[in-house]
C-alpha cells in the first residue's frame, strides 16, 4: 500500500523528470524535490527512479555546421616529428 505522501512524491518526481526532457539525473532531481519540500536522500531518489522507470536519455550534440579553414603552415613546422624526437622516439 502506498501513502498519499509517497504518491505525491512519485507524481511530482515524474512531472519534474518529464519537464527536463528525460535529462535529469538523481542528484539534480533530488535537489529539485528538496526545494519543493520533499525530504529525500540520493539513494531514495535512485530507487524511486528505478521504480518509476525513469531512465536518463542523453541528448546527442550535433556536429558543427561550419568548417573553419586551417591556417597555412608559414613556419614549415613538422609538429609530429618534433614531438617524437622530444621523447627520444624517431620513426
């Protein structure tokens, strides 16, 4: 049997998680729940997320649309060779 207090906690946690577009972890969710007056610890929020099936889906960052040009090698530096010889390895 679930109490009314737990039911309100579960309902509010699910709403907050969905408002974040499924990107809140348990620590941030805990902070937001504590701001709203719920007394929960981090492990309790982890269990709550597991019970409600709340799984974080990381958003994938898109690749840059712009391709910046590489500056010309005016000094004719061979950086790879200088790094290899610095550590005593010459191919």
